[in-house]
C-alpha cells in the first residue's frame, strides 16, 4: 500500500489534474482549426521548407502538437506515464517559449511598441493575440509546474510496490 | 502503475500514442490537413492586382460612399477581430459559412478586392480562385491586394477592430 499524501503534498494530484487540463485546453484550441494552427507554425518560419519524406515538417507539427498536448495533458492528469507526458509537454513548451521570445524581438510584429516585452501578437498558442511578458510569465509558471508536478519523481509513488 | 517506468520509454510510449491518435483524429476532422501537401507553395495567379495607392483610393471610396467595392479579408477571424480594413468581410480559408454570408454582396459588386496578411500569404489567391471557379464571380472584377494587411498597417492605413460584418 502506498503512503498517503500528507501536509502540503496533499493537493499535488489535484494540481496535476488542473495542469493537465490547461494543456488539454491549449491542445483543443489548436485542434479545432488545424489550418489556422498550421499557419501560425508557418509564421515562425523555423520549420519552413523542412520535410520528413514527402511530408512537410510544418504539417507534422500542426497535426502532432495539438494531439500531444491533449494526450499529454490527459496522461498527466490521470497519472499514467506521467513523467514521459510531462517531459514532452515541457520540451514543447520550452521550444515554443524560445520561439515566442525570438519573434518578439522583431519590431514589425507590433510596430506600436518599442519594448519587446510589451509587444502583442498572435503566438499561435490558440488564445489569439498575447502580450509577450504575460505569455512568457505564464509559460515559466507552467514549465515550473511541469517540472515540480510532472517530471519530479513522486515520493508517494516511489513507495508504491 | 502502467509500464514502462523509465523516462525514455515513457516518452516513446507517449509520442507513439499521441502520433497514432493525431493522424487518426486528423483523418476524421472535417478540416483535417493533407499530410503531404505543401500549403505554403506560392501559387501562380493571373488575377488583377491593386497597388497601395489604388488600395488607399478604394478604401476612401468605400468609407465615403459604401459603393460597389467589396473588400474581403482572407485572414483568420482572430486577426480580423484585432484589426481590418473598415467595411471588409472576413472570409477565412476553410470557412464556407463566412463565404456564404458575403456571396450576396459579391454577386452585385463591381469590384472585389481581396487581401491577406502579406509577405508570403496566399489565402487571398485561394479565395479568389474559390470565388471565380466555384461561385461564378466574374474573373474581371476580382483583384488581389498583394502587399497585404502588414504593409497596409505599416503605412498607417485605416483600420477597425471587432466584428464589422
């Protein structure tokens, strides 16, 4: 029998469900309009022209990333392959965060703001136009949560047979 | 606990599951992507184009007299909501309902001017082809504003936010 969660550890499963739900939501927003998401991926230009066999890598990303977020979020919430799911979500989140930061340095994305952190543009995250500093802060919080709640070995589960 | 327990194997299992379900869901999705199609290959077109100067004149005319010119914004609805040419209709790709809504105005228009984001965007060309070859709009009235929204915004063109139509 595993040790029961105690103290501040008590809400960890609940927090994990909430974290998983956030990623399911992000994935769903992208999944419901695949072409819009493909265009967002294309606008970053980092996968432009790359192919895997006959398939443009942008198509693979537009098809695969939303599913990975939905499945990853569900697995994280359910505690199944939790660390593997969290690792993928963290990898993609870190990559997209770097891309959002890189794109925010381009003044043409929002000519009204000179400071990169105040610029607003559609990051392709499924939530429409975002202000850079808010998006980066949100992603930092999510990344930290993924590491603490998803990637870190769970002491209670380690005690399980 | 469901095996595997090691992190690399778990990642492999998650990736395999997600990819299998991704392609299954994509094939069932009404707007699913064709996996091997290059959506961003710049299509050649023979539609008439309008310059920035002409576009500016047209917009002024549209604002003043709301006449026979129909503007179509082929960008995503989120981009349209953020800002668009005043009076333009939003007809994103893969949105037949939006196209249906604009058809009445298109059928009595003397000029149709279509724009998308600019740069490498090609949605205005796809929309123009749709209008002419699927909906019988006269080829000679369809025009494409190739510089697109970004160029229009950079030169301080008129814009409006929210749902115009």
